[in-house]
């Protein structure tokens, strides 16, 4: 049996559009123009905080979107 893990669903602009739980083996198609990437973990095997809307950088790291603060 395969171990399930979090996977990032990326669009063609390398933006995270969803985060799913997937075994990495079963047949799955995220959809046209989308790809999957295993959610990165730190040295302690904890998921690195990556949010929907984050962008994957050329060096493989991710930049989360700026928080939207309420306006008066």
C-alpha cells in the first residue's frame, strides 16, 4: 500500500491552485494545464507552509501571496 501525502496542484504559471491528499501512484489527472508536485517537507518531515495562490520559483522554493488586510 502506498503512503498518502499532500500534493500541490500547479497551473501553467506555476501557481498553487489546490492542495490535495494523494497516494502518488493511483491513476489521477489533475486536469488540462495542471500538474502535481509533492508538497515539500522540512528536515523534521513537517510540511513547509505553502498556501493556495503561492508561486513556485525557479529555484524550487515557493513564495506565498501577500496577506490581504481588511480596509476600513
